[in-house]
C-alpha cells in the first residue's frame, strides 16, 4: 500500500489505527470521512411473538458471519462504488 501498489484499501477501524501507527504512515494516508463513523442499526420484534428470541439470535449470528467472512465489507464497498459512479447501478 505504501509502495504505490494500491490507491485505496479497506480495513476495520481498530486494526487500521494500529497498522497506520506501526507503519508510521499517519502523514501518508487519508481516511474516507464517509466510512469513519459508526451508524447503528436496530432490529425489534414483538415481545408477544414466541419466535422473537429465535429470530433475534439468527439475525445476530448472520450479521456476525457476514462480518467475519468479509461479505459485509464487500456490500459496503459495492454500494459506495455505485454511489460514486464507479460501478453501474442495478
């Protein structure tokens, strides 16, 4: 990355901070402000629904797996590329 081999990279925030410090690259890299904040998403289910605990557990497991596999970051990257006109929408 710092050898001119890539123009952009994506990293999880906590890992990025450590890597940037380790590489002494604070003055060589810039952060995309559109990706530098956390937005929470909320999911609710009715407390009288007997399936609520199961649905909530499955949703949380799915989101965790998407983050671990990198699928979540691929989705975000694709959406940003479309927003910035780098990919055709659709």
